[in-house]
C-alpha cells in the first residue's frame, strides 16, 4: 500500500501457478550446500537467470530451500527427514541444473565471484564469463 496518494508502485509480473509435484529423488547437492557457498549461488544465477531462490515451509513445518521459475520448482529440505533429497514439479527438473552447475563449480576449483566478468553489450544483451577459461552465460531474457 502506498503511503501517499501520488506514490508510484513498481510493476509486478503475475506469477504462474506452481506445477503439481512430479517426483522426489536423491541428490548430491543439498540445501546446506547452497546456503553455505555464496560463490556457488552466484554461478547458479548464471545457469538459471531470472529464477528465484526462496524458503518454503510445508504444512508440517518442514523448511526447504526452493528454486522456482515460471511455475516450475525444485526444493531440498533444510529441516526434517531426507536432507539428501529433492522434490520437484513442472516442465523440467530445475535441480538437475543445480547439480550440473555444482559439478562445473567443483571441477573448476570452486571459483570465487572475482573469477567472473560481466558485460552489457550496446544492443542490450548481457553476459557473464569465467575469466580463466572464457566460458560464457547469456543473461538476456
């Protein structure tokens, strides 16, 4: 709610409804891994631009870390049973992208954020690259 009658509000995109749960499976990347490694979360943003990383609280009170985009979601528990599992729903398994990014990050010596460069091209395209080997990620919507 705006404090003044002439105050402006920011446009908010309408979110698609969450997809129904598709499956639960084991994973090698847990919510604890994402929470404790900031440079990895940065890399994950390159792999899944415009996705959101949020906390999810289930009806039973179990807390999970959830990644979501366009109604597709994947979550790994922080509390409760099965910390090495992921539950997902939607058009694709977002957590498979998390696992691929995790492998890349570990294979490249867990680079910190200062090992990446950012560029905005004159035509409006944005990309990031890994400085040592030149791997690029396009961030343009």
